[in-house]
C-alpha cells in the first residue's frame, strides 16, 4: 500500500520535532519513511512457545514495546547515519535508535570500486545482503561516536523483569527497560529488517518491518558511492547471480607477495558432530536443529569419520521473514573431497576507510583449497597471521569481502571498523574454460569459515572448519600441514598475541 505524501511529511515533522533525526542544514539531504511493524512471526510450537534458538523472557508477550505500532526511518546523506523511531499513535511514548552508521547495517564494498559497479561489485553486495548485518545497542543519554538507544519518559520503569501482581503472584513487568535493543538487516529479503530487545532473562520483544524498496536501495547506493538503476541493483540483490557468470577478481582485493609451502589436506575424522565451536550453535544443537542422513534414513553419526560422501545434513529451515521452520528441512551434502591446498603471502587492498598497522607484522595469508576434480575452490584471504594463533579461533563470519558478523555489539562493530585490520574475504568458486567464477555460497549451504593453527609432533597445522547455513552445525573440518617458514611466523604470533579489543569488548549492561 502506497501511503500519501502528507503522511510521510507528517512523520518527518514528528521525527524532527522529537529530535529523532540529526539533520543537516539542508532538509533535502534527509529522506524519511514510515512503515508498520509485524510482531511475533515465529512458528509456534505450542501456545506461548516459539521455534527459536533464543531464550524467551516472560515479558516477551507483555512488554510495552508492543504498543509502539509505527516505525519511522530517516537517512542523513551528509552524516551517513540512519535514525529509527518507534511510536505509539495513541500516546507520546517512543523508542529511538539514534545515529546508526549506515555502513554497519547495509551491504558495502570495502575496496576500491568505480562509480559504475561491475558484476564482481554487485555479487559482493548480494553476498553481504544475504549474510545479515545486525548490531545491539545499549541505552545511553548521548553517544556521538556510534549508535545508541533512548526512550521517552515513562515508557520504562526502574523495576526488574518481574513484579508482584495484585494477587501476590509473580508477574511479568511490562515496563522493564531492555538491556540491549538489536536492529538487523535481514538475510532473506532485501529491505526486510528485524528489531529485537532483550532483558536480563532473554528476548522480550521481536518485530519485523519492510523498508520501501526505493528508500533502501538509495541508502545502499549512497553509502557505496555507486550509480546504478534501482531495477538492476534490486535484480542482483533479489535473485543473486548464476554459476559461471561473475569472474573472481581477487587481484582487486590484494597483491600477492609470495607463497608458502603447504602439505597434505586431511579430514579431521575425530571431529565430534554437534560439538560447540565458536559459531555459537549450542542451543541449536540442543534443540535438534540438525540431524545426519544416509539414503533418506537418519544416520546415528557421532563424528565426521562416521560419515561418507553422499550423506547429508538435514537442518531446520530459515524462511521469510527470518524465522525457523521445521516443516521442510534444508539438506546439505557432506563433501569431504577437498584435497589440494595452496597458500600465499599477500598485501591487502581492502579497507573500511582506514586500517590499523598493528596487525601486519607477520604478513597476511591467503589460502586456496581445491576439490579432487580441480573444478571447485574455496578461498580465504587477507587473514592477518598475527591473529592466527592457537589461543583463539579466527572467524570469517560470512562469505564475500569484509562482511560483518550477523549480530554483535555496536561497540565492537565500531572498534572493528575504526581500529581493526584490513577486511578479509572468503569465496566459493567454480572453474570453466580455465577461469575461476564466483559461486553463491548460500545456494550450497556454507556460511562461515573458522581457522585455527595447532601443533602436533613439532609440526604446525591449520585447522579449517566450514560452518553451515544459519550457523547450526559444523559441516566439515580439514587439517592442512604447514611449512616451517609459516610455522615460525605463527610461533611469533602466538608468543606476542593479545586479543583485539573489537573481539573481546564486553559490557556489564547486558548481563
């Protein structure tokens, strides 16, 4: 339904009068739209219980946030900031998400690109769009550096999650203030976003909203400095790209300075299925979001060594508008046929705007894994060797280039962009006529790559874990023998390692 222009103008005036928008001197620099919010779209398991991997708060269906029926969104072209306000049409109650850096939420190209994007640029935007960009904001009075949440007086109180009702029984407190408010650019439809809030117990509110196509695409084009029709951009974001259509232009992301010798590639047969690795699948594993299958029957596999080529992982589906659905599971083939590795020493060309020099002491690594038939390739690159240590997993949270984690604290995202290393990348590729072309990893079911070096009998190895669609389970784990030269660099990195602040920043406000 197309709303009248007077409605949009009215909402803009409300936003400005309520100081929801940090406007530039020229009002034409700011667009504003107003949309409705759809609550509680998850699949019900039983009354009051939804199919979700999140802990649900008792306040989930009682919070006063549910009364905020209208959502207004504005984008300031000068500051590149997004403002989001929720309001109750019957009262003055409102919740405001202030000053959100648009780069944190929409797909971006963190490398040099021309004003007219080519297929490689558009494919990268599509991969980032479908990887979900989510941030969690804390409540603050003011923050000029990154986004934060605020509310009108009287919307929340200072009591806890539970109160005593008139009958003396414990009851949910509908006015409890969230610990964090999360905003996520969803991964299933361009412009489909979700809004969630958590109290100290669990998720207390969840809603979805759809930004008008023209408004959303305009933000993407403005942030990336590209010129393209809405029709052409939306076609790629909606439908992706075909295999063999987009050449893999790694030379635009890095310069190769040399190579490292690597040894054989082996499947980690002892890897436990459903073990809890850094993609945080614990609750999804506990709630049986996956099972292993062979010839249509459930396979009682405990370790990767129990599986063979042709077996499948069957996973709970993730469907529009961004909810789990067990009625038609997703099936992903078990594919251990990655047999040859090559490794390069590279100099990144990627950047979020500025890069820290603190991470380049040992150089940057690029790894290629090829299939036995030589027609498929997995590539990860611009990985700082100084962060590739036995103490921690190095996580590439999504395929593409510089794609952020699907959800993280706004402070971490800010620190990652302002103080972190050059953005890394990961791709699947297929070979045709002697050239490598991009493959949409979302069609295959792979979502994340986890790297971690380790020593065995005095020899260094690199463990690579492929994580599934929706980060439900680890699909594959390979171990690659490394050269003495690379092992020496890893040894130095491990001896001097200090966890980067953008990975370990914590906030007692969310406990």
